[in-house]
C-alpha cells in the first residue's frame, strides 16, 4: 500500500488542477509550488480587443453548412498532426466559422481499437463546467440577487475570512482558498473508492479547512473549492438544486440536448468512449487504467458535466458572445475581466483573443474556446487525460513524443487546429 500512496502523491501532485486549469498550465499545481498571479504573457494589451464587436456580431446562415473544402482539408491535416502527438486513442473535434462547420471523429473509442469514435459520442468535459457555473452566478447578478462585490461570508459564515473574500474572487481564483483536491484524505479515498458519491458540502468543508494560501485578492491560484462554493451559492439564492438551475437557465434555452449533470452515477450516456488515465496507479506502472465509470460527483459544479462537441459548438459561441446567456453589459464585464493578453477572469480564461476553458477528469480531456477575433468556435474531446511531450512532473506513456512542449491531449489537438485556422492558440506548457 505504501508504494500506491507514493504513486498517488507523485502522479497527483497536480490534483489541485485535476479538473484542469483553464489555460493549460496557468497555475502551478503541486502543493509546494508558489502561487502565481496568473498565466504569463509576452504581449501587451487586453485579451479581447473589441468586446462590443464580439457581443453584437451575428452568425450568418452559412455557418451551419459544410465547411469550404479547402479549409476542411487543412483542418483534417491539422487533426492528424495533433492526434499523432497526443496520448489518446480517439478524439472528436469540431470547428464553426462564419463560413461553415467541420466535425470530425478520429481514432478508436476503446483501447483495443475495435470501436471507432463517432461524432455523437458523450464525454466528460471537466472544468469547462466552471464556465457554466460562472454564467449562472452572472445571471443572478443581473437579477440583483447577488453582487460580485458581496463577501461570501454573508452567505456562508463558516468560511474563514469570508468577510474579505468576494464572489468575484471566487470566480477569478484569487480567494486564497485551497482546493479540496489537495487534502490527503480526499486523495486516498478518491483513488480507492472511485464510485463514491461526494456531497458538495463535504467538498467545500475540506477546502476551507486547509491552510489559506494567501490573503484574499492577493494572488491567483486555481482551486476547485471556489467553484463548488459558487454552486452552493446558486442553490442558496434560487432555492433550487444546481442541476435544476443549470437546466432551466442554460441547457434548455440554448438547446443543449446532450449536455447533462450526473447526479449520483458514473455511467455515461450512450454512445460514449472508454476513458483511460495514469492517475492513481502504483509506482512504476505505465499501463493506463480504465476510468470511464469513475463517479464525477467529486467535481460537481467545478467539473462534473457531460456533453458532445455539437453542444459545445453552440455553448462555446454563447460563452464568448454572451448571446442567449447574458446581457451585453454583463458580457462586457466578463470579457474585460481578463488581466491582460492572457489570464483568468470571471470563471473563464483567455489567451490572445481565444476565450474559453479546458477540462480534465481522469480518463477524459476537453477544450472549448471561442476566437473573439474571427467568430470561430472550437471544441475538442478526447478519451484520455494523459499528457505527452517534455513533461518533468506529470506521468506520460513510454512512447510519448519528445522535443515538444508538455500538453494534455485536447489542448495539443486544439493548438494544431488553431494553426490551421490562421490564429494560433499558444498555451503555457504544463510540467
């Protein structure tokens, strides 16, 4: 058992980010690593240069048709390159521009290579869930049920220094509240009882009992506890369950027919791929384990959602423009909440005009981003959370390619697609 615990400690040093950072490495993840002010940036100016143009633009009818053949060929080529460097057996990728839509399933849904991936497959989207929760909070701000400047202690007096932690700090990850995924007892239970149903309150309680990372508002550190607290806030303000509010305010209005919140079960809707992970393995074991049915309740409002790439194309554009979700003034505040050309704002990240989030849970990885410069939405889902490239801390497969930055599989494919689209997404490498 000792070796297993050591492996957990080694392979899950990134459990603070097990649901994934928004920007593929925007925060150090090991408990001993220093907290940061957010992703580094090499250019100046805002991430979204013209919020009003983004909010007011209309998608032409041509966008719903087939992608022009020349662009589709470039995307096909990019997808092959990205898949060739990613540690995943299968992926579903989608791009929508004003000129058309391209959806591609590649590889196998199972590790034996006998079941092909299909475009309608359901997959866990991990921390993309955080953008849904943040949107709900902003809708409640519009309804004047809460203010971003409200101290969270007004609603949850048990939170230490809750009188100094604002709702906005929870959304932009500057609260200083540690992620419950850093709790050793959580890690031990998580990997030995993967079917356990976790209650949101116990997740919050674990997080707020951990030592504070820094004074409220002083720095940035990606913490799942923040977004679980926001989910509980949604319930407190509405008097309804998080799942009900999510369905009534986002899923149904946008017509996201294949987007669901698992309540107690780890069973995925059909069709779905099998997802594999290297997390939680005994030390020295490099054969991935099947994490398809691991219960996602531990992520709840921070990372439990299931979706399809078709739904994510619709949602990703709504997230970027605010259309169908938020009033123009609220969306403007969200788009301008990013600290510079790269960073994390009100429950969403942005790099070089690409606005959105990545998501990671054991066995699955996703990326949903909207290009605020070209009205382009990209969604990628893969059946693995295993990183590849020059990784120094995270576990990789023995045949992982070398000489390329350490990235998770969905982000690697997304980068390749963005290059083909002429506006490259440049994430900070993971470690």
